[in-house]
C-alpha cells in the first residue's frame, strides 16, 4: 500500500477515535494520544507531499504546534482534589493551561497562514473572495460579542487581565479569517484549502469562546462557595446540581475537535494538489 494511503488511513482512524471520545465524554490517554497522532500524521503528510519548501515546512510546523497545543492543558493541570481550595486551584490551572493552548493556537494558525500565502495564486472570481470575507467576519463578530458580554457581566474583575486572557483566542480567530480569504485564491479545483481554513477558524473561535468563560469561572471561585458539579475545564460550565445529574453527548466539543483535526488536514491535502492543478486552473493571477 502506498505511503500516502497509509497516512490517510491512519489519520482517519485516529481522528475518528478522538472525535468519538470527545462526543461521548470518554477521557484518558487513548483519546488524547489519538488526536496527537492524527495531527502528527498531518505533519508527516505535509513534509512528504507538499512540493514547495515554504508551504511544506510551514504546514508541517503548524500541525506539530497544534499537537502540542492539544495536550498542554492536561500537562499543566494537577488532578482535582476534594477540598474547595484545591478545586479553585484546579480551575485556575485549567484557565492558565487554556491560555497557553490559545497562544500555541495563534502560532499554529500564523504558520498555516504563511504556508497558504506561499502557495501559487490562481485567477478566481472576485465574488468568491468577497463571500469569504463576509463568512470570515461572522466568527470574529461572535467572539467579540461574547468577550464583551463577559466584560459586562463582571465589571468588578480585572478588565486588563480579562482582555489579556481572551486576546490570543481573538487573534487566532482573526488570523483564521485571513487564512480563509487567502485560501480562496490559492485553492485547488476541489477547494480543499478554503474548506480547511474555515474549519480552522471555527476551531479557533470555539477556543476563544471558551477562554473568557473559563477565566471568569476561575475568578468567580475565589472566595465563593459553589457545588462540585464541574465539566471539562476550559469550556463553559453549568454548576447546578440538576444539570450534573444528566449525561449528554458533548456535540460542541466533538465538532470543535473535528474542525481542529480536519482543518489542517484539508489544507495540507489542498497544498499537495496545487502544483498539479496549476496548469488547469487558468494560471497564476
């Protein structure tokens, strides 16, 4: 079996395991290792099959950084204990881990943007770029409004610290929008790169959406009594006892993880196809 097919198969299997684990709330080393392996497979695919040097190494580096970002929160957070002070420390560590994850996400999206920018540019209808601009503005607006809502809900907290905490997620979302706009004029005939860029921006927006909520939740625990009904750190939580009695599928988390894994994979696949499509796409602009 050719190496390309092996890499695609490995990515499909590992990504499916990671996404299904996120959907069912299954935790442990297997789902984490599956997501990391899927992203490292994308890195190997980029290094092997993307012809141009700048896109090749930029996309490879982006996949590796995303793999590191996917485990930084778990490495940064100690096991939760029963005491209230330990619970508070746990969520503070989780918020800090999410911040480090968002910083790595900014680096990864920036590397993807550099890689896509270095691809050959094709003649595309201007309406496609205009539509991409409109689509790219929607996640940015949603994230900005969410951060503004958190600021209005918590006027007594340190606003500078809140802005610092949400800034990486916002920047990653904006870069994801730029990535989408650039990918339209550099897309192969199947438009794999724009599809991947859109998924990357949505994953960045989901991460940014969780940043302000996780920070505010950690801040609210300081000196405040609450129940122990916590969900995954870094995502918005409902601490009511009634909500903790039900077990639902984590659809949002699964979709966000799927976007995070599939986005770079589609961009790498599109970049690998670009050289072959150059002669049939009307030539460079």
